[in-house]
């Protein structure tokens, strides 16, 4: 998923259009995955469960506010506030499900938050003009935290492939309405733009969100949310490889702190 901000930057459509195409173009791949993974299994009812609906709604909210944040503040600020999702996972898991995080997990979370802050500290710009964008980034993190919990709940009732496909269909329907209302440029004008949108759909969504659905059926939601901090490390690596953006020793130290936090919090 970490390459998605770069692909959004390279796409020659507007931000809300890219959010829509990210999920819409992934639907054929996700449908094929669902049919193959469920071949030979008991026929599924195919009906939408409440957790799957919440997965689709929360991910639509995540992408909508993420792109608003990018439009109104720096990418670094938007990323920083969006990566606060594990905080919301811990809070909502306690408030909604009564699940208290252990001391080990809280220690790992603290290390990951410190590492994430160090990783983007040089790029963060706190200014009054970007406060609205920062708020959008904060809301993005809340929706992403709720998304983790919704996927975790949905996976107790359905396969990863079915949850991902059905939730993506809901997200695509919601973002189509958003894009038609707010976007002026829906279709790419070049083959490179089309290829970028296909990569965004097949790699970042079908690959990234699909693997996350598999993980959330096997690992605790809180720990899985910490692993998403790896996205910040990978994003810095991709920016270095593709966009020639340098990685400082300070950023490397932040990445190492994130790895330490994940190691500490890992399930025994």
C-alpha cells in the first residue's frame, strides 16, 4: 500500500477520481480471487453482512478524507496524522469491544508513534493555513482505525476474498458519487495515466488491502494496525528509489524505532 501516494501523484486524473479508480479497477481481480478461493467450498449466501457494509463505508471515508487532506496540507502532514490510526484502534477496541491492550502492546505502540514522528519530522509544517488539512488527516486516521476493527469483525463471518470484494464494491459506489460531484477530470488522458491507475488498483488495493484482510483474520487488529507503520518506511524507500528523495540518518533512526516497536508488540 505504501506506493499508493506516489501512484496518486503520477496519475493524470484528479484526486477523487484516482480514489474511485483505485477501488473500481480492482473489482475484477477481487472477484476472480473470490471465485477461485471459494471453489469447492460450501456455497456462500452472498449476502452482505453488517460488518462488511461497515468495512466499505469506513474505507470510503478513509480515502475521501485522505485526499482532502492531501489537497489542503502537505503530504507529510497528511501522512503523519493518518498514521495515528493505531491509537484509534486501541481506543475503539476498548470502548466498543471492551478489549484492553496489554502493556507490551502499548509499549510497542509508543515506540511506533515515536518512530513515525521522527520519520516525518523534517517534513511536517504546523501552520495556521494548513490546519484544515491537518484536521482532515486526523479524521482519515479515525476512519482507518475503524476500518481495521470492521475488517477484523467481518473476517469472523466470511473469507478474506469475499470481505474484500464486497466491501470494495460498496466503497466504489460511494466514491463514484463523490467523484461525479467534486471532480472535473475523471478519465486519464495518457496510457501512462491509465497504467498508473491500474497499478494503484491491482497493487495497492487488490494486493495491499487483500493481504490486510487475510492478516486480520489471523492476527489481532491492534497488532496489525502497528504493522501498518511499515507503510511509512516503505513509502520513504519508494520515494528514494522512484522520486530520488533522500533519506536522512534521522529518518532511518525513526524507521528503526518503528521496527523495534513492532518487534516488542508481536504476538507471542
